[in-house]
């Protein structure tokens, strides 16, 4: 398991369920494709793993990437 935590602005509760959707982004047009987390999730899933996210607005986010041995 790898865990990545930040102390940034966090992810709004209404956005959190969509963060792994392909092409979903909260950025302005031309500032991101919305594929990064979707691709990472797909790679983890192809290897029998998963990615979990916890976030609190104003406090940051935590992503856990779990892969089997």
C-alpha cells in the first residue's frame, strides 16, 4: 500500500464520488483533461488493486493505492 496525503484545499463532497470518472475535471477548459485519476484507477484495477480517497474541504486529501503482492 502507498498512501499520499496533502494539506491542500480538499475535495468538495459533491465532487468526491466523481474523481475517478474519465474526463471529469473541475479545472477550466484547456487546463486539464480529467484523465489522470481515471488512468491511475484503471492501472490499479488491472493489477487487482484499488485506489481509495478520503478528503475534507479545507484540510486536504488522502489517496491510498493498494496492490496485491
